[in-house]
């Protein structure tokens, strides 16, 4: 594949309609800083193209578990990563997509939230049976294009409503609901709403966590996730992979103006709904006591867009959610049947695998629907922050294993496995505490354990990454090193330097020229990114 569809696909993979709701909701709740989750991707996408893809090409692998299998050997790490993928599918993908879709229908049609959830399930089931996977392949690009065009039109209309960008800070600062909780300040918009870098101790998104913790989580998402890496590995050659990452990085700068700022405007225009703090008011507005910032984007769609475009935008968002859910169902059932069930029952026939795959989808759906009430009350009702919080408890050990496997030749299977297990135990413990002690509504005293109240989830990601890495290093040093043949072509120091380029037209001078062009563009991209960070700092 050439560079531009790769870049567009990388962007589209991370910008589903669920993220429209999540990013706009977090923008409404806390201001601009959530854009850091998008802009941080610049550096990790460059690392993907310049560091990780050459290693994956050198190792001649197709999937990420295959790389881990080759690099470390054994079966148990691959089995664990398969189970972890299923868990993350339930906690951060299926449940959030179902929630986002049901919320959209709830706001648009005014139906019961759980009736909307059942409707989403029924339509998704029909979509899957009627050849949903093929529909995903043919419609994803068009859906993304229409969503972006709709987002541009909505942004223009939203800024027009408040008098332009220069009035955004003033309008947001005045977004106070008419009914508030006495003797509290939670109804007031944050004073640092227009700043990207926030206090490391009192900030809702501390700059230390957004710099280090987020980079660890982003490395897991962009450099070790099969869906993302597969797109870069499909590049015609390494230059196309690099150009695709650069294009995706530029596109990742758009959500600030197209999603996050409109979310803030939504709160300014509809403070009693989007900015509610009274549990009774929030129940009226969105059906959740903890807060209603998640309705910021669908509220704008329904109130500002003209009828025809409004219907098209809602239909496209629903179709994108259906596509996403169908893809997850297909990949999850395949992952379980091929990577887990076949190892448990090597002689299982096709009929048994098909039946097990369908049962897995039913189980995943059931657990995800049961999980939606927990999701609604987590992290102040912000679905995007909920996703990042779950990721911070489960992803850092995987990042540590991949990074050490690539850059440290001494890392072995025993060290990697126990690093993952210790990381899982600590991360799961915090995750359980988060669900047992969710954030309380406005006006309640925070009585949560210190690990939740005092340690931000982004700082916890740094600590978990460090702990897991230390266990991997210790375990590897206490056990025999991997054989030299096992790490050949699989680490940064043992890359296959003489491997011929994968381009069909092997013009060395042309390759060198485009390599320089990609390098110059990468430097320019980082300059633009740094300027934007400094401007909104």
C-alpha cells in the first residue's frame, strides 16, 4: 500500500465515533488538556515507523503474538497476551462503543437508555449476520470522510454561536449551571481550562503524567497493537510506512479544533445539561448521576446542524459504531478460538470452533452490557478518561516487555513472563479498587484509598512500567540468556542490515531521496507539534 491510505487508516482506526463522544465530553469537563492524548501520538507514530516497523520487517512476522513467540519462545506469554486482548476488548472497546451508541440514540430520540442499548445489540447482530465484515472494509473510509466533513461544519457553526475563538475562554468560564450544590466549587469550569500543561499535584491531567505516563500507554497502543501495526506493515516499503505515520500525525492535530473545542462550546451553550452537577439534574439530562459531559457532542449535533445533515451525521456515527463492534466481535472470536481454544483442544473440529466462537461473542456481549452501569459511574462520568484509566492499569507491563525485548538482547522468556505477571497483579489490584470505590458525585467527601486519591492514573502507569521492567531485568539476569540464534533479526542490535528493500522498484537513489524527504518532514512535524504545545501551554 502507498503512504496516504496508510496514514488515513491509522487516523481512522483511532478516531471512531465513540472517541468523538469521549474527547468532546472530556473537553467539556476539563478544557483543552485532553488534546495531549492526540498530540502525544506524533512521537510514538514516528517511533513506530523509524524503530518498530524495521524490526518487525526484519523478523518477518505478520502478527504481534508471532513476534513475541519468536523473540522470547514458549507459549505462556502469547496465551496471556491473547487473554489480555479479550479483557481490554470488553472493558475499553465493546462496552464503550455500546455506551456511546446508546447515548447518541438516547439524546437524539429521547428513548430509555437501556432500550437504546438493546436496540444497538439487535442492529449489530443483524449487521454481523448480513456480512458486516465486508461492509466494514467498504464503508470505513467513506464514514470517516463524512464524519470529518460533518465535524468541520459543526465546528464552524459552534464557533459562530459564541462569536469566534477569541470568545471561547470567556464563554467557557461562564458555563455555570443554574442549579448547583451549595458550598462546593465543582460546578465551576477549571481555571486552567485553556492550558495544556497543568500542575503535577493538583491538575486533572498533570503535565508529568501526560509526558511520561501517556507515552508508555501510547507506545502500547500505536507500536504493539495488531490492528495498528498491521496497517504500517502493509506499506510498499519503509518510506511509505514513514510517510503514513507523518500524515497520521498531522491528522491527529485536528481533534483539538474539530472535537475538543466544540465540546467546550457545548458546555458554554448548554450548561444546565452538559455541565450539570446536581444528581437529579444529571439524571434528567443523560440518565447518570455523576455527570453528563459525555452528551456534549450529540447535543451539539442535535441543536446546531440542519435537519438533513443532522440525520446524515447520526446515521454515519451509528454505522461507524456498528462497523467497530462487528470488527471487534470477529477479531475477538477468532482470537479466542485460534489462540486459546485450539491450544486447550488441539483436535477440535471446524464445527466446534464455530460454535465456540459464537458463544464467545455472546459472553463478551453479556459481560459488556452488565459493565455499562460501572462505566457510567467511573471517572466522573467521562468515558474517554475511563478508557485511559483502564489502559494505564493493564498496558504498561506489555510495553515494558516489548521495549526491553527490542532494545535489550539479554531479556528472556522467564523474565518477561514474570514481569507481565507482577505487572498484572499490581495493575489489576488498582483496577479493582477503582471499580469498588468510584468517583463520588459533587459535594461528597473523597474517602477512597490513597492509591486512588493520591496517585494519578498516568503517574501509576509510570510506576507500573518501571516495576514490570525491573522484574523483567531481574528475572532475565537470574536465568540463562536467550541463544544468539533466537534473537537474530529480532532486536534493534541484531537487525538484518542486508535484507533487500521491500519496494517493487529497487532504485537505490530514489529510495535514499525519499528517505531524506521523510526525515525532513518528520523534523518539520515535530517543530509544528512543539509550537502547538508551547502556544497552548
